[in-house]
């Protein structure tokens, strides 16, 4: 069965960076886009960007341009989301999700990133 | 950027009633690439409807989607207790992809 398993919760100080991983299993990892979506506490969903593991092609929301790096390692079926220059507004749960014929048909469990001094 | 506006913000209903949720786009959604998601507290979202009117695998047929262009609707017939949640629309026809702000369906 298809699964996306994310890394655990992280705590960072303002100005630092965080990396969240997302390991896929049960399907051909390289053949499906991985998107990243975040959700601040008590707020709605926010689309961040995507990576296509087969080609490392990426796309980003302009809001995160310059701060967001998306990578993938197809040898271990894992995608990574690195967000730099963190502020307290980046405190959120970060989700990876798969794009197939049905958009976002499978999701990771979410990774809580807390930014606090 | 296409802005999606969902209404109402909160819908107060009882089990067995029908819920009608609206998602209005600031510009036409390319190829009607509009999806609906359900999210319960502490969980990842779950896709219900894609391409405006197609039910995802395993989604009960009391959920239906309709609409095109800029106006889309999610209808939930005969609400079950497990349907009380927050619902989001997503447009994936133009970058950046955007979500609506959500509609909470509460008892």
C-alpha cells in the first residue's frame, strides 16, 4: 500500500533552517510529483511547491522563493523540504503529498516545526 | 494568483441534513481542476472530489461535486456523524496552486 512517512517534530530558533523528509513506499517513487503543503496552528492549508523526483524539476509559490529548497533522492525514495531563514510565522505542520491522476491522493502524517527563541 | 473564496465559513447542521459548500474562484479554473478535501483535527487532509465532479476511490456517494469555471459546489447528502469536519477546495489548474480558506461543518 502507498505510504508517505515524514520525519519527526523539530524546534528551531529564528534565522535558522529546517529540513523535513518524506519517504515514499508502495509505489514508483520517481514517477509521481511530491508537493509540500503547510498548515499553521488553527489555520488553513497553504501550498508551498513541488518536486518531480524523476527529473528533479521543481516549482514554488512565490511566497517562499529564495527560502525553500526541494530535493529528492530516488535511491532511497525520499523527498526533502528545506526552509531557510525561519521566522515565528513559519511555525506550522508541514505535509508532503503525492500527485497522481487524483491530486493529493496520499499524504504524509505531517511534521510539526516550531520556531521560537 | 487565483484566489478561492469558500462560503459559508461555518455551517451548522444536524446528522441527516444536506450540506452545500461553495468555492468561488477569482478567475476561471483551468480545465476545472478543482478538488475538495476533508480534514479532521490532528489528521492530514483526505481528497474527496477531483476535477470538479469525480469522486476519489472509497469516497461515499453522498459526497458530490459540481460546477465549472469560477463557481464550484460540494454537496453532502444525509450528513453522517463522521462528516463533521473542515472542508477545503484546491485549484491545480494554474501556478501557484491555491486552497480556499475552508468551511467548517459543525453540529
